[in-house]
C-alpha cells in the first residue's frame, strides 16, 4: 500500500509530531520516539545487528523540519542529530507500530 502524508503538525509544548495520511489515519508521535527510532545509519547501522540503542532522549526537541522531495522529512533535533530521513512509509509504519516498538525496545 502506498501512503501519502496529507498533514503534519508540530506540537512543541507536548513535544509531539502529529501526522495524517491519505488513509485517513492520524498518529501522534513523541519527539523522543522519533529520535530513538530514527531511520538514520547512525541509529540503524549499516546492516543487521549494527543497530544502536538510543537512550535518555525524553527531553529532546525538534528545532526544525526540512522537506525531502515529495517523499519525506528530515527533522533536526536539538541534540545535534539531523541525518534521519523519514519517508511517508516510515512515518506511517512508526505510527501503526508505536506500541509494539516501545514494548520491544
């Protein structure tokens, strides 16, 4: 299934990113969650088994969001992390699997 982001809202006070998709689904993702599950090579590694456990990001903020073509965004976190490109599919999967991802972490 191909999904497209239709709306994105940053809620700085609650440190959340609200995303809505062409499916009509809406997810509220914490900045901490996005930082911990960043799709960047720094977090995911360059292959299976190279993933890094990212901890102590409860207070992380997003200071900017850059658009990446017609397929994604690149958040800039206040801890200096800015290399993760979140495609629409990645954001959707993070939304759908929010509870599961946190439980398995």
